[in-house]
C-alpha cells in the first residue's frame, strides 16, 4: 500500500472540516480532507439546510391553506395540495448544489479531498478505505472533525416507525400521525413543519416544558403557536417504547401510562459525538465528558492532534465548528489565532423563531438588568401579521455593557448578526440606542429595547 | 485572602521621605516573607525593604525615582497572612476602577485631541494606573479587530487598560501602547532614534583615583587564580529562615553573616588564606584574628569596611556589624580604622551577583571570596530532579603564594561548610 503524506489531514468534511480545509488551502498548507459521505456533514446533508427547506415549504403551504379560508387580507384561493416527493426533490437539489459548492471551494483552495472512511492508526497516520482500496496517509497535523449523530433511546431504537431527524427530512409520504419524542429545537422545528403540512403532531418531553435550555418567557410565544397549530404537548412525560403491534407509543407520566397512536415516532433527544469505531479511542486523548477536550487553539492532549466542531462539545452548532476550523488552519499556518470569541449565537427555527446570544437570565451574574421591548409595538411586525414575541437585552447595571440579547418572533433569526456583533464589539446600550435602525424593520425593536434599558424608550 | 500593605518603614532618624531606588519585584510576583521587595534611598543611605508577608504583589507605589513619605504604602500583597502586629492592618479595599460618573454627561472623548501621532507625548492612559487594569477574572473587553491587532502585536490585552465605554479597549488605547518606546518590543518602533555625537570628559580624582590605583596595583602584581564552585545552600537558607523567624528585635540575617562565619571557620584549617603577602619585603604575615573586608558599593565608589574579629562574633553580631558598617560607609561616615586592616575579603553583588565573577584581590591580602547569585535550580539527586537553592562562589587567590591545589581545597572546604552549615559551629 502506498503512503501519501500531507501537512494537514482533516477527518470529516462537515462545516468545521471543510472550512478548515479551505482556509488551510488558502494559507498554502498541503491539506487533505477525508470524508466518508458527501461533503457538508450533518449541516448541509441532513441538518440545517434540508430542515430549513422543509420549514419553508411547510410555511408556504400553511400560508396558502390560510388563504383558502377566511382571512383579513381578502385573498381567496382553493385548498392547496402538496406533492411531497417533489418538495423533497427540490430540497435535494439545494443540498446537491451546496455540497457541490463545497467540493469546488475545496478544490479551488488547493486542498485535496479523499473519499472514504478514515481509520486512525496513530496521531500522524490514517488509513482510508476508499472505493479503490485502502490508502495510507501520513500527516504532520491532524484535525478530528467527525461531528455528531442523533442520540438513540434504548427503549426506541431507530428502525421501522422510529426515525431520527435524518429520515424525518426525507419522508416521501406525510405521516398521518407523528409523535415527536424530545421537545428540543430539532424535534419542534420538524414537528411544527409537518404539522403545518397537515400531520397530527404530538410532542412528548421529559422536562416540564419545551426547549428547556431557554427560560419560560422566551418559549411562551412558541408554546402559544404550537397550541394554535393543534400540536399536543405531553410534558414531564417519558416515552417507554412502542406497543406490541408498533402502532402506538407508550408514555408514562404522573397521570399514569398512556398510549399515543403514531404512524411515525421521531426521536430527537439530542446528539452524541462521533468518537468511536475509527481508532480515535486508541489515541487515549483527554476527554471532557463524552467530548474531546481542547484548548483555546483547539489542540487536544496529543501534540499535533486538533479537534473541532461537535466532537468538542456544546453548543453543537455549525458556525462554532466553522470558526474553530479557521482558528486551527491559521494557527497551523503560524498566525497568532486563538479562540477568544465572546459569544456564539444560537437560532432555533421554531415558529416563532428564537435567537439567543451571550448571557441568558439564568446565568448568574450580579448587577445585571434586563430591558424588554415587544414586537406588538413595531410597525413592521403588524404589517406581516406577526406581532408575537419581543427583544430582550441583558446589560450591566453600572456601565450599560450589553451582556446578552435574546429575541423571539417571526423572522428574528436574521437579527442574530446584529446581536452577535453588538456583543463581540463590546457594545453598550448607548451604542445600540444611538445607531439609526432603518424604519420600518423588525430591527427597530432592538434599538427601542436599548432605549428602554436607558430609560428613554420612545414607542411604548 | 487578605490584601495587606507593606509600608515604607522609618529608614533613618529624621527621615520623612525616601526615593525609590529599585524594585526587585513587580505586580504579580510571588514573594516570601523577608524577600527584598525594594530598595529606597534617603539622603543618608540606600536601604533594602523586605516583605512582611508571603503572598502575591498586587500593587506597587510608584516608579523608580518617585519620592515616598515614610509610613505610606510601598506595596500591597495578596496574602493569607494576618497583618503584622504593630502595623495597622486595615485590609485595603480592592482597587476597583472607580465607577465613574453617572452615564449622564460624558466628556468628549479624550482621544479626539491628538489626531496626528504626537511624538513622545507621555501617554495619557497608562501612568496613574494603580495596579491591574481590571478586577481579577474579568475578561478584557475589546472588539474583534482590536483583539486581532493585539494578538499580532504580541500584546496581552489582560494587561491593557481600556478607556472606552464600559472599559472597552479601543484602537486608540493600542496606539498609545504601541507608540511607547521603552516597553514596546515592536520591530517597527524605531521612531525617535537618532545618532548622538560628542564626548564627555570625567576626571578621575579622589576616591575614584584611589580605587583605580589599588586595582591596578593588585592586578599588576598579583597573578590571580580564580576558582568557581557551585554550592547547594538549601540547608543554609533553611537555617537562615528559621533564625529570622525567631530573631525578635535583632537585625535580619542575610546570607553575608553566614558566609563570613564560614570563612572565619575555614581559615582555621587554612591559615595561609588569612594572610598578607608583603611582596616588597618578601614575607607572608599569617594573622590570628580574622578581619573580613566587605566590598561595599557606595555612591562615591567601592569601599571595603572591615568586620573585625569575625572569629569571635555570633551571627547576629556579625549581621548588626555589617548593617552598621555599610550604613556608615554609604553615608561616608566610616572612620579610617573601619576601612583598613582586613585580612581577607568578601565581595557580593547581591541580586546582581551573576553566575561567576573574577574578584580582584585586595592587596596585600592573598584571597578574596565572591558570592554569586542564588537561584532555585533543578538538581539530579540520583533518581529525579529536585529543586535546590544553588549559589556559586568565585574565589581568587594570589598564585604566587597559594598553589592551585590549595585554592581548590579551600574552596571545597567553603562549599562543605556552606552546604552543611552546622559544621561552621562545630569546634575543630
């Protein structure tokens, strides 16, 4: 077997791995990215992008459905129908275009892509099982970017009617009754979309509320919307398995045991890092729980071995992995790069959307004040028929330093950039309040929230 | 954890203020009780100030050259110790960056006034900064571009005070720092360099001429042989620390009294070292009494006050005598009898003590012992590295009357005595 060599070897071409590969190539490092599947990882293939496509299709469908009935806009049409197979083909087209884009960007940067499953032999050598047989690659530096996969419940192993998010984004036929186990953002995003397309959706959550990482204030508008869409919630309830004939889910709660009829059971109880089965454990790297422990240059405990993305822990977000990928590439190219980000924005594409950046009210910190401004007082919100939700700014009582910004509302995901910029720049309430925000936009609400924090809100 | 202050002590009669002559510590340093933290200079003498506590330095009173009042805080130390009795213990409030006025009327940005890089203008931001720029554990606040620029420039933002809103570090703050010539290691910071010309004539007169003549005499006549040896002074330091802990009103023991005592003990077996070689007369005078010259730096230059009859003095007596003599020498008040008659000499550069020196013999003596810098070094004990306090000694001998072998044996004897200090006090 011939042995190839390179300076940098990246295992996994997800958002972390491919960005690391592109940046390393740009910086002139001789780089190889190994990927067993299509490039783009979970994000492009079975995560962020396909789920947003599905959500969009569901929203459009719901909109037309609404016009089919009585509506204030005075639009009338007949009840819509959807050819889900065609929707999926459209979605797959987007995915294909993006993954193809990743491949050509890697190529353009001069980074080589090797298709096949990697097996780590030691900290400097990897064997890749390619279609043309095994290839051995030795490297000076290695980046582990193997990502994560949906967590399985022992009582509900994947298969048959029990599906993960991956299958849920590829349903050729709409299930009549869908039960979602796990009321986190993945389950709610997909559950809401399928409910809008006409499925009868039930959500089973073990905690006493949905989206338990957020405070109740923030999730209240989402709760209201779920109710309006006819989604049934079972909180403080545990899914204990399928009934014998596999046509219903058994759920246990304080009210006792209950059976929920379901054609499909979507299990979204979290994601687990991919650290087993490819020789990684033989390196004996220091772990941080089930994740790889890294320092502020994404270096693991073994010299020359780095890790980025979901294998390194929460938050498991594509943009975090991408930022880590850039840092590793620049560090290896001799630049003084290190992880010094103040905040990682997180967006939850439920209906309405939730954005959080920086400190949350639960994060204990003294002398923090909160300013809230509702979208009900924003003109633009009223013109798009969505006035639910608010913007909230946590700020230091003495200096007005912005410590955290959250918003819940339709379309607020696009405000995430302003929020993150404010925190990364070290903005104070005054900085935001004194910046002209265009009228009429949702972003005016951000300015008004800052003004309110300063005690001089105008439009409330 | 307390934050306690070490105040500038009363360093001399009628002295109300002293000038900071030297810092031997900086903010963030860990000090032990009795470690010298600073030297201050009055119009009479330069005095070393020891730390009163074990702990970490959080604040220094000023820069070298600043004049401080007696009784004012010299340093602040974060320590687990309680305040020393007799010293007012008020724990110092954390030097919090003052909260500033209400957010109401902020003065126009002070950075706007200097659009062009005014050369050598004292930086407005840094000087009066008492201690670290922000509370411990508080991350520096700066925009990503400022952070990137600091990384490129090798600047640790944790050490940089911010003048922006909420203490934000701005590009202007970095401009100020990068423009500072002394500490800026920036390769591009060559601005303000210029060629100098001219020559200044310094007359070699008085004491300086005397020193020059004696050095020349010693170097012309005496063929020096210098032996350097490393000494493990861990035991000696332990002993010293213990004695200092129970010293009461007696003066603090430095290493010097112990070395002097060891020297006095060593010459018992090596009388040839405690001698004068009267080269003009052609004989050697071996002396019974051990009169140790202490090479001392004064403002006027090197003087060598003499510790008389060290063989008859206790350690604390030697310490007291050294303190008295060096004070007198530095004040220029040492009498003639206090400056002559040494039979062997010790020279020490204190914290500047270097790895090794080649001491010049104080003619007509035949030996001089140089004390080099003490440092904790990893030493191999046969199975592992252990931290030991190591100090080199550099001794020169008059090779006309002392053979290399004898020189080496004598240095080994000194090493043995210093490594096992109990031997100093054991009767021969």
